[in-house]
C-alpha cells in the first residue's frame, strides 16, 4: 500500500499510544519474566492473573499511560496556541494533575516522581531560568512527538520548540537534547522510504541516518547552550557530547551483530554517566533513544515485529514502546499497524481525532476535552483494579481483621483471636488450635474410626 503523509502522521501518533499501552503492562519486568508469563509482547495483555507473580501493579489492557498523556497535553496546546506556549501548557498539565483516584498523580497514569516534580515546579519557575529538575531518565522525551508531527515542514522551528519545551521540564542536557533528537528521528522517518517486506533498512541508509542523528544531537546541544534557561556551567563538555557520540559509535560499528550494538550502547552510557549500566533497556536517555532507533533500523518485518522486539526487552518498556512505536509508525504508516492492535487501543477514536488534527494543524470542534476523557479513563482503571483486589480477597477468612473474641469449641470460656496482620501470633494461634482439635479427636476415638 502506498503510504500518504497523513497515514504516516497518524501512524506515528497511534504507534506512540500503542507502544506505551503495551509496554505499560510489563513496565519494570525482566525479559525472562516476560517470556515465562506471556511468551512475547505481541498484543495487549491482561496482567490480573500475574499480579504478585512477576507483575507489580494493575494496568488496564490497551490503556496508555503518562507517556502518551504528556504528548496529548503538548498536542492540544500546540493546536490551540499555534505553537509552544508555556502558560497554556502549564495550565493544561496542572489541570490534569489536580485531582484523581488514590495512588495516581491526578488524571495521569503511572507517572514517576520526576514527572510529578517537574509539572508541579512549572508554575513557580520563570521561563528564562533553568528548570528545577536534573532528570535524564527519558521522562519527557515522548512530548517531542506532537511537535515533530505538527512542524514536519519546518525543522528549524521544530528544533527551537523542542529545546524550549525540554528546558522547561529538565535542566539536564541529555533530557533536553534527547527530546529534540526524538523529534528529528520522527521527522526523518516520515520522509524515509519503508524497506521491502522481510528486509531491514538498507545499511547505507541506516548509517546515513545515524550520522545525521549524531550531527543533530550536537546541533541541539548548541541550541540549548545559547538559550537563556541553560545552566551550561553545571555540566562538563563530555556531557554535552554524549548522545551524539553514541549515535556516531553505532554508525561506525553498524555492520556488527545486534547484541554487539546493544553492548556498545550500554558501554557508552556507562562511560558518560560514571555508573554501571547493565541493560540497554534501562530508563536513561542515553540507552532508550539509541536502542529504539537501532531496533527500528534492524527489524525486517514491519511495525509489529519492530514493536514486539522492543517490548520484549522489558524494564522501561512503556518509554521504549512509546519511542519505538512513534518511529515505526512514522516509517510504516497507520495502515501497517495490525488491526487488532488498533481495535484494542482504549480511546482510539479520540486519539485518531488528534492524530488527524496534527496533520491538519487544527483541532476540530467535536474533539472531547482532554481533562474529561483522561479523568474518566483513570477512574475506570482505578475501579477495575479495586474490583480485582476485592475479588482476590473473596473469602471472608482471608481478610485481615482486628482481634475478636471467639467462643471455644468445648465451651471453656473464650480466647482472643489475633488479626492476620500479626503474623507470628496468628501462626502460633493456628498451631495451638490444630493441636487441640487433634487431641480431642484422639480422645473421642475419631482417628481409629477413620483408619
């Protein structure tokens, strides 16, 4: 099928949400656990049977999280203000963060502490001053996607808006430059010719893109250096060059096995950060962004294989899925995304409306309000999780309770039954109760009758 620009824009947008939603199910999970539980991340997974057995928290199947929600806020602000507007975006993020179920950051789903801190700090930080946070864990990178789609015909404006937005969220060069670099990669994927079926992208084209990504990262770094919000003196020169150097190293070693390229990514990240990075899917800008691009360039069977390969690596799977889904969607188009994945994506209609709006550069009047739809979805996920927990406690005896007075079976007064929360006393009580029952059975001759 011939891909149109509209199809590719929509592919990047829907791919972001699908990757985020699928990855959220196995966020923080090791690859070997994914294989044991699910086999492969080749669809939206129901995690309820595995909570406490490899999965920590409930995630509604097909529902995206904070990676997509942050991108949605940027998209709505862009479309309404015709550009990046700090006041409008701060208001929108603040409204989303204001109220929500227990355990959530307002309407945001599964937001990390750095994201919470950055959103709360926005109203009290001046636009021309450095952000409070120093995050470089790819917390805000997905916010680049709507800028790349909206500014697809103007790379210079795209760069400046990404630097501006990134500097509002974090003062660290890796986060700011990483955000701008993801926008560049989406921008390039929109224009790149998809590979033939069952073939990876041509080595020459892949090397050229890696080289350009290294140059872009350097350009983005320079743009951030000269911005008013840049705290340049806080960071050594090697910090500024780290992301670009990783792309350059990948270009130089591109002919090697995929395992060697992943080892290169972790080695370069370890050297730059001064700590041991053991896996390329760990939540750092210096790992996730190069790895996402590497998977897209090396995969040979279209969108589904690209995303499955990315998500099977686990760990920061929601971020990895969002970045890889956006890149693969921009390359292959929405028509190449498997129909069951598009059908299983929660809120697909409203997401599609906003994807089309980014192509048209205007939000239609019929679009549902962002707060309305996100608050309702977060409440729904919360209620589903609560019902599942309640179902898991179906037997009344399983529920922890305060100590109560229970009549003894033989009518010899009463005894205090400890609550289950006092594990040691509860076990002692149960052993004593069992012993007394056994003694009574022996005395009454029940054991002999059963034999």
